[in-house]
C-alpha cells in the first residue's frame, strides 16, 4: 500500500482526534454564562443533566443522547454540566469526519482534509463545539444526510442510502427543525438519480417509516410530564408541568414572532448574515469558496446544485429568523457550500500546468488554516471563563432569605436554581420591572435584595441608565457580580460600618471615609469602603482607588494598579444622590499586576475623589499596603 493511501486512511482519524482535542481543551467548563448564543446554554445543560424538557421545540433527540453521554463523565467523577458541553465537541468533531468522507467522493484526500480543517476552525463551528448547543448534533445529521445523498447519486439502485437519509432526516426533525431547509436538496438528488422510476410502492412505505420512526422521540416529552421534570417555559421555571404545557413546547411555544420578513430591511439583513459568513470564513475564504463552488457545479451538476440550493435556502431563511446576534450559530449549514468549493479548488491545484500557478492557488488556501486559528482561539477559548462558578459562589455567599432579581430567562436564574437545589435559602424573582423591584426593596427591609448581573444589564445599568435610582433607590456594593438594592439611608449599612475598621477621614467636601474592611487573595485586593455623608455635597465627585509606590518621604513616585468608576458602587450611585447622614457601602477590587511588586514598605493604598469641575483630587486617604498585602 502506498504512503498516500496510508495518509488517506489516517486523515479522518487525525482530523477527528485533533479537532476533538481542540474543542474539548477550549470548551466551557461547568455552568455556562456567556453573553451571546451561549446565554441559553445552561438551560440546555439543566435539561440534559436532569433528563428534563428543554425550551421549544424540546429537542428530544439532543436531550436524550446528551443525557446518556454525561454518564461517561459521571463514571470518571467529572462535572456532568461540563460533559454536556463535551457532547457538542464530540458531535462537531464527528460531523467533520463525515464531511471528510463526503468530500472524498469528489476530491483527493489532502483537498478534503484541507477544506474540513478550514470548516472546523471557522468561527461558527468552533463556537458551537465549545458550548452546550443542539447545533452540533444538527450539523452531524446534515452531514450524514448529504453523505448518503452523494452515495445515492453514484449508486441509485441502493435504496438503503435513501432510507438512511430518511432516518437521519427524522432524527434531525427530532432535534432542530431547520433540517427541513435541506428537504428540497434531498428531493432533487433522489429525483435526479431516478428514484421515481426505481422505487416500488412498498419502498415508499419503508421510506416514510424511516422518516417517522425518530419522531417517536417526542413521546419522551409527554412521558416525562408525570415525573415533574426540569423544564423551561417562557420565564417560569420548575413549576408543575402538564400535558398541555408539553404540547405547547413541542409546537414551538415562545418561538412566535421570531420569523420576520426581511424585505423592509433587505440590505441590512443581507449585510448581517453575509457579514457573519465573512467573519467566520474570512473574505478570501468566501471568495475562493464561491469560485470553487461554481467550478464544482460544472463537474457534478446534480449534487453541486443540491448543495447550492440547501445553502441558499438556509441563507435566505436566516435573514428572516431572529433579529438578534444569537442566530449565527446556525450558519454552519449555510456555509458548507463554501467548504465544498474550497475542497474543489484545492483539488485543482495539482492539475494546473505550472508550479507558479499551483502555488498562487494553494498558498491562500493553506494560509486560511493558521489565519482562522489565530482569529478564532481568543474568541473561542471558553475554558478560561469561570463566571459560572463565580455566580454560584455569589449565591452561596448571600445571607439567608435573600432575594435576587434575575430577570428569569438567564444563566443567572438557572445558576440560582442550582444554588437553591444545593440548599442555599435564596428567593429568585424573575420580574423585570423597575417599579416592582423598588417596591419589594422598600417593603422588605429586613431582607437583602440584589440584582443579578443579567438583571443589571436588562435594566440598562451597564450602559449608564438607572431607573431604580430615578425611583429613589440606593445601592450597596458587593464582592460578587450582584449589587444590592436598598432604600436610601438604610440603617443596616450604618450598623455594618460600625463593625469595620474606623478611619473617619474626609475624602471630599461633605464625604467622609468612615470605616473599611480589607483583605487579599492571589487574584487581588478587596476593599469594602463605608462612605458617610457629613455635609453638603456640591457636585458629582468621581471616585478613584490606587496602589501607588512612594519614596522614603511618603511622596508618590508611581502607579502600580488602579480601579476607577464614574460613580461609587460600580458607577450606580452618584454622590449627588446621597443624603445627609447616609452611609454608603462601596466595594473595590484591585487586581494584582502581573509583574512582581516592589517592597511592601514602598507601597500604599490610596482612595479618594476627583472634582470634575476642576479635574483635581479633593483629597487622598492613604492606607498601608499591609492591610491587604499580596499573599
């Protein structure tokens, strides 16, 4: 056997294990937070881990398969939530292998391997392979259907290929229904290969049976109803579920309104969907892919047109589906036509008559691999994201009977449900209206009321809006992603301040740093500052917190680290809203610099305010480095 034959045989194994290793090494760990498509991942994680019911349309094929896959993680003593994400890594890696075998029917092994590598490193595939998402299984079924379709064009007498495609199509319908966008392509392949004149009536019955069989997986949804399983419906979570709720989910409850005509904004919609393809495959990749696809259609017109139709229908549909940035996770199927084109171009390189022409075509194709890796790794390395664990720790640190407004459909809420299940006594409110939040904070003065990070974002607080401040609410900082909502002048904060280290130094006109807490860990220094209003505050002062170097005389010689906000309490509570006698809890975290620190005796912590009218500091309060020294 020749060396080339050995490489052709080894290529799919190398591709599978290489991409599986890449995806798993960059996959999100534990609870997934995220802010884009992965913002809904934890709802899927919970449905899978507890073998529950996911949001519409329930995705039973995904839930069942991923649930049993997590049992492997349980055997290894690993976190099941992480293994839900690993299921995405596995399915995308398998989809790439099937894509390789598909392309091998038309091109040489190295051309197929090159195109599949570009596909696997594209932003969309790398993204869905590193989060909990049904699109990995969807892509696997699409690749399987297209592979069987390609085999059928070569051996139309083998009805088993059509039956296999029908079975996978049914499995796709039991997962994500955008599989229907490939129905015209499969029909064209079947008709163009003479299925009408070859198939007998009983074979149509078998095809229908194969298509329908996986749809029985939807019965699993109704089977779970009496068990009271975990499920998500709208903004309610874990209430008793009934058969009607299950039917709503199966038929797409909550999805209405997402399908919108693109015609009023056709140019913008083309730019949006097309822009994502340019980002995921690069402009040069898209251009070469289009050229290659046109040439491929000349060589294999039936199959090439089928691929073009499926990708074009997908592209058109995505212009109508959802008006937000989350829809890009579907674009793997619309971009596959480009991969077919790139494979065909790569295969043409050896046919060109001169070396210069070969290199002029081969070099841009090969260069796409390191380029896509360099572009994709910083965006898709989710293994370093520890926000899920951070949010759970935030719930665990709250006083008993606290209330957290989560906004409902958010990772913050689902992680809160896990905290409640773990025994932490926390109330989760999914109401999103600022007046209701203010009313609860005003009425329940013996309870601690918090806003989750997602809720802060929903209320516009991360972008400078603050409807709760306009309703007369005050705020208290925490060393978590949460912020506390308080009635102004809440006596509990004044009582807290009495237990801290007293300082009572003036920081700005009308503002005194009454007391503080400080501690440090390997990440940085944590300060809880209790400001007290002792007089009139003439303007909206800007706070600062620095770690500085000083000389032997105590004069500042340098700045090591800092943490500045436009207003105290993470920018949410301006000094102009403070009232006479009020005590405000402000929290500051200053991360350690990467370099080694100078000697401790040359360092000091500095806090204070800046006057925006003069640009000058109104005062500086110094604390020795030892109060929060680096361990």
